[in-house]
């Protein structure tokens, strides 16, 4: 096993970029266009969910459209908002990506947003930030299933045990943990207490590749110690 992670697998919405308010606005507009109401509490329940699951919830809230049409509508609305308002990167995210690159630690993006949404955001980063993108329409089983993160490691040609995942949602943390990656939670809109993250960081601001390496080594050392105690 590597002394440092060979790659960091990043979630996108809420971790790399703060797009959740755009999604919530798109959901609200869509539900209201069918005469329904959509509360902040309802919107919060969708944070981190697969779009396919969110579409079913929106249908239950009165949106009389097929799930794929709902997904396309929301994606187009959010992309439109990003084009007008710009991409709001989370504090410290771009800086950490650059530092990982300088340290020779590879990166991939693992998101449940559609590929065209993910590529729109990746294209707005002013350097080549990710080797691969795994999107919601690339996987059969969405988060919290481990498949998305396992696919990210497979595309990089490395063992998932040699990766570190960064996530902002409980759904994402469950996916990362189930995959076998060292999994770090960076809470944004919801608390991540109780989801079992290996570590919780309040923010990415000020975090460096050295923090990533130290966290990876600490978690793997604790696991090895526990294995010896059994």
C-alpha cells in the first residue's frame, strides 16, 4: 500500500463548487410551474442524491414530467445559471487541487450530476485539474453505492485502497466508505456527524497536499493497528 494516496477522488456539488443553491432554485421553479410548493427542507433532502432519485421525489411533489425530462430540465437550468452568474468554487478547493498536482497526487472527479454539467464546470477551471470524470450518467449504481468511486479508481488504474475521497454529503460519504477509500467529510449545507467519515474537516481553505497525505497515513495506520489487535 502507498505511503501517500496515489489519487484524490473529488465530489463536485457542494465539495468542489457551491452549486446547491442553483439546484434548489431550479427545483423550486419547476415545482411551482406545476402549481406545487417546494420548501427549503424538501430541497435539503435531495442534497447528495442521485438525480434519478431526485426526479422521483419531484414527480411526487406534482411535477408531471418523465424522470429523464426532469433531469434534463434541472441540468439545463443550473448550467444556465452558472453561465450567467459564474462558478462559485468552494473555499480552498482550487488551491488544494493545484497543490495535489504539484505533489504528484492524481485526481478524478466523481459526481452524480450529468456529464455535460460536470464538463461545463471542469472547463472553467484555469488548469487541467482532473484526469477523469465519472458522472451520474456513467454509472449503473449511483451514490451511496460504492460503484462511482470504484469506477474512478479503475479509470486511474489504481487500487481504491490507495485513494482518498473528499465529500460534503452523507450519501457521498457512504459511497466513499463502502468503496474502501479513506474518506474525508467537508460539511457544507448539512451536518456530517454520524456518517462514519474517517475525518471531518470544517473547510478546505488552507488545506494542502501535506494534510491529505497526513490524513491518509493516519487512517491507514489506525486500521493496521486495529488489525494487529484482533
